[in-house]
């Protein structure tokens, strides 16, 4: 089973449009009614956003003359299901108990002590 993830390609799209500085986006977005600080725009271009306001997305698409598909790419990531975690031989698992027995060791029962009555 695969899980879905995405690539954020704002920097690539900017570069194809000759925009190599994130500050060049500020006036383009301002013209479209989106007012972000320089640091917000830098983070938007440099990092993969977890949440994105749709007005910002539409303003980016208009300013850069691109589509959402140009900015966001769907990626399939193989799931970790069925892969070894390295805990199969850990004490407490059936295989782990067999390993302990082979070494001549036996797990001890837990002793429950009465609570102190103060």
C-alpha cells in the first residue's frame, strides 16, 4: 500500500519565470490582494507548507501564470507496512522469549507489592 505525499515546487516555478528572489513575489501578491511579510513569503518558497490558504494559492497561480499542478506534485511513498522494525527479538515477544530460553534465561514473574498504608 502506498501513502500520498506532495512536492512543493514554488521555487522551481519562480526560477522558470526569472524570479530568483522571494522578495520579488511581494509586489506580485500585493497586486492580487494578498499581503504577506517577507519572512512569510520566504518560508512559503523555501519550505513545504503543511497548510495553504486558497487565496494565496490562487494569487500565486495568477502571478506566476501557472496551475496548481505546476506548484503541487502528487507523490506516492511506499508504506512501511510489512517491513522489519528490529523489535522481533525483543524480550516480551514470542521470538524474544525463545531467544531468552535458548540462553538458559527465564523471565521472572512480576511481584505486586502492597501499597504503603501511611
